[in-house]
């Protein structure tokens, strides 16, 4: 599924992504951190299930990156909206469709307003 990585190595790869994302976040590379966290969430949700602690931790970390972006570049910045959309995707991966739906709607409406 992820190249030559299979089985337990897939989860190890997701954990590595999570650790590198933490490094990126600590150095202010929020976009890079967010992308890595979103990938880690997807991998762990597929490989381990959506309700295990590692998957839940990664979703929480995406939310933290989003909060940092909102506080530094604002809620209507396109990068913040991308982070918000990634949070919605992570929630969908966990099966939390009702929680993800209003977030996706807000992203869509804000993007329409900004891009007009």
C-alpha cells in the first residue's frame, strides 16, 4: 500500500511520520507537519483502526497545528483552511462523519468568499 512497506513496518512508518511532524511543528514548519500528520492518521486508521490511541493522538495533533495556524496567520488564510479540511478528513477517517460535515461546510463557504 505505501510502497515496499508492509505489516508492522507500515505502522512504524506512520510513527516516524508523526515524530518528524513534531520536529517540523517545533521549528515552525506547520504546513509540512500537517501533511505528515494527515498521512500518519490515514495510515494508522487503515492499518490499526480508527479508535486506537495512536490514531486519536494524531488527530489531536492535527487540531493543534490548526490552532497554531489560526493564531499566526488567521482563520481565513488558505493554508489555515487546508489544515481545517485535513482535520475534517481525519475525522472522516475515524468514522465521525457528523462531526466532519460542518467543518467541511465551513471550509467550502470560507473558500468561496475568499476566492470571489
